[in-house]
């Protein structure tokens, strides 16, 4: 029997959890909540991997992704702090109108 990696299970349960909570709190449709929560998780993953790559370029380390994902080290902590800082910066830099436009576009697609 093949085991499913923890990150896949955590991602799927995170998407479902966010979607169900959105449906309960905001009375949203389940389909819309699933799409928005999947896009939200995808954007977090994109920013995380982008910061790992940028961190590797800055430190001139070709194996940064392996070092960060595979081991528990101080470089992993620095990379996580940098990644979450970039996420906060994105949140504060982009005005709310971009979020509303993005949400509106997703509503039109769904």
C-alpha cells in the first residue's frame, strides 16, 4: 500500500477547512469558497517557493531548495521568516482594490 505524503493531505485538508469555514461564516457557495481557498493556498506556495529560489540566488547556493525543505536548520528558519515577510509586504503594498478585482474575476469565472 502506497502512503500519501503529509504535505498533500495537509494541503487538501487546509483547502477544505478554509472553504467550509468560509461557507459557514460568509454564507458563500461551496464551489466559490473551494476555488478561492485553493487559489489562496496556491499563492502562498508560489511565494514560498519564489522566496526559496531568491534566497538561494542571494546566497549563491544551487541546492537551497533541498537544504530548506529537507533539513531543520537555521537557514530554513531564515527562509521562512523571509517568505512570511514577503507575504506581509504583498498584503500591505497592494491596495484593496486589487483584491476586490481579483475576487470579482474569480466570481465571473466560477
